[in-house]
C-alpha cells in the first residue's frame, strides 16, 4: 500500500444496503490530484516509454479529480467515470501518441484510489505506481 494511506470510509446505500467506499478521508484534493497525476505518468512511462502525452493525460485526470472532489463527489466509481469521460471527450489530443485508451486510465485510477484508501484494489491494473518511492 502507498505510504500515508487513509482509513477506509464505508457507507450504506439505503436503497439496497450496498457498502460503497468513499474518499471522505482524503481531504487535500490538490495534493491527491498531484499524486494521482504523477502515478499515472510514472505507470505509463514505465509501461511504455517516457512521453509528454503521459504528463498531459495525468494532468487531465488530476484536474477532473480535483473538480469532482471540490463538488463534493467522493465515490470512486463516479470519479473514475468522470476522468474517463473527460479523457475520452478530448481523446484527439492524446490519440496520436498514447498506447492506452481513456478506460485504461480510468481503471488505473480506480485501483490507485483503492490503494490510497489502504484496501485491496479491484485489480483493473496489475501494479500501481507510487510516486513517493
């Protein structure tokens, strides 16, 4: 797990008693966004090769994460989907140089956020890059 992870926050959906993980304990949205950006960039640089497009996609994910969190969103699935949708909407910017697609990054974000909470990730991606190491 990533050093400095927070405790898992869970709540019950009244409609079905479904337990959902929330990001309520991650309160510094700018810092978390920076770490997310660096993690995405590091993952892609190691997986493929260092490229500017990795920084650009990480920056997009960071900005979407911060926007979601500042709007009060703390559900991992919703944030993952918003990041994916924003990347997809601007994919022409990344498509020429990217070796992955918007959903690959969205799935990585879900694993990254699960790991930040200190829980087992959904295994959408094999390894989460820790920018603090």
